[in-house]
C-alpha cells in the first residue's frame, strides 16, 4: 500500500480539564491512492461504511507533501460508546483503497483520558520545573506556577503547564499552527522507556502522541491533549540535571537556534543520562510550523561538544531511499497536471542524462515547478541582504527587507 499520513482532530470542548469521551473520534487522512471505504473496530465493536469527505483545505496546507487525496472522517459513536467502560480499549480505523488490503490507523484514546493520568505526571515533574529565564525553581500555586527568584509567573492551561510566554513566542518565532506532528516514539526511544519504567524521560518537541507514558514528559509548542509542558527548546523550563534520558526526534531542524537548544538538552540531562536525538539531512522542507536547519551527521555531533558520543547510525526508516522518494513525490505534486505524467514516465537514467549538467533549465519540467515546491526541494538558496540604516550613498538601505520572502 502507498504511503499515507494522518492526524487526529483536536477536540474542541468548553472545559479542557474534563475528559472529552462524549465526542466521536475524528481523523484527517492523506494518501497517494483514493479512499473507497472506512471501518472502525475495537475488540467488541465494528462500524462499517464510516462516512468521509474531501478536504481541499487540508490539501492546500499539505501541498508540500507527496499526497494526492485528502479526506476527513468521523465516527457515528462517541469515545465513551467505543470504550464500553474499558479505558484502554484500542480503536482502529481500516482505510480501504479499492481492494481487501487497508491502511491501519490507531485512534489515540489518550486524547480522552482522565485528568488523573496527567496529575500522576505532574507529581513527578513539578519539582523539576525551572524558570526558563533565570533557571530558578518554580512553585506551584493551584493553577499557576511562580518563580520566587525573578518574580515571573506561569499558568496552567487546563491541560499542561504553560511556560510559553509572549516574550518567548516573539523571540523564537513561535506562531499558532494547524500543522500537526503525530509521529510515535522512535523504536530505540520506546525501548528505553519500556525497559526502565522507574526512570524519567523528557521528549522535547514531542508532537501529538497517541500513546502516552507516565515516565515521559511531553514538551511542545502546541497544546495537544498529550502535551504536558508548553515551552521552547532553546530555554527549557526545567532545573539542571532533571532527567534520566532526553529525546529529540526530528526537532532540531524546527528550532530557531539549534545550538542553544542542544545546550539546553545537555543541561537538563543528569550525569550518566542518555540523549537520543535524530535530525534530518536530505529531507525536503516541512514546517511545524517553521523549518530552519538540516544537518549532516558531523553537524549533529558538533551540536553536543560536552557529551560523550557513543554512536551515530542511519536506521532503516531514515535510509537514502526515503529522501529520494520524498523528493520525487513532492516534485510530481509541484508540476502542472499536464506535465506530471511526462515526469512520471521518465526513467532514472533519463532524469540524470537530461538534467544533471544543468543545460536544460528552460525545460518546462524545471521552469514550471510551483514556487512552494521549488523552495521546499531546492538544492540551495541564495540571499541578498542590506544592513539597516544609510551607508554611503545607498538610498535604499533603510528600506531593506528584514526577512526571507514567502515561499508559499
């Protein structure tokens, strides 16, 4: 089956500290092949012919990704009806593409779990909270957190401890986003969590997690239901030496200052603790909500001079073929419809022979590529900049732009 992408719609409820089990599960889904039918199943329930609708708005937001079909679907039953009193009853969606095979999606029940689950985490991590500005310990006072050292205060969102102040949002270009990162823990991270339940781990830039753990604190810039702490990687809201292990899974490309973020990851790691970190090299641009830096393996190591690097590997799911297929799939989506089949019909040798010497830059397959894909897959970019204020006889210096042009 072709590659697919999905995320779970965030419940909109009036009281965020209450469970949302009265709501039906709702999913956005994208794939290369059209969807023919959907069913939902648990151990004791099945819902066939789940209705679904096309979502051109989601397609527009995800046009940099190599998917052709975007839909959403919602169950006719509430989470409470699906669970039947079983808090951990798993819900699966089976998405069919015209034959008996189907894509399997797990509906994250953690969106609807009881507040007691979060409270167990807070009992563990509140003593570790540190002011992101002065690094002093903070005190919990009901639904607020305060720093006696510098006087700053932080709130409880109803779902997570919110250390993401307006000042931090501005400094690190944090904006509200509809993009959702929903990758699970990478296998080697999951193995560490499950094998050492008494240790406490921090997942920086956790995204939305359909499976949560009492020994993993999820830090994010988005208040997903699985988020425990809101904050930025460059100024983590924790005391020194707080965690037995720290995770950073394809996050460093999204932070404005990866060197500062790397120092913070090291700072909150206890002596003898382990950092498990992955970062992209030849991946196209993808924003959650921003994408700043890719890096080589040497670049990743260079971010952590104070750590003893044990190994650097390329796991199977990050092999070069992933980069090749992602780039080619994205390129196809950036071409006008009438050129897509021509490109898809070319052999690898044809592409290399025709375009590797850069003598065919006026070919429509190059010249008519959409602007967004051109920036997202570029071999490189070039920048012109002017120092603000008049210098010499340059009449335009004071009006120089201060940020890169939009690639949308």
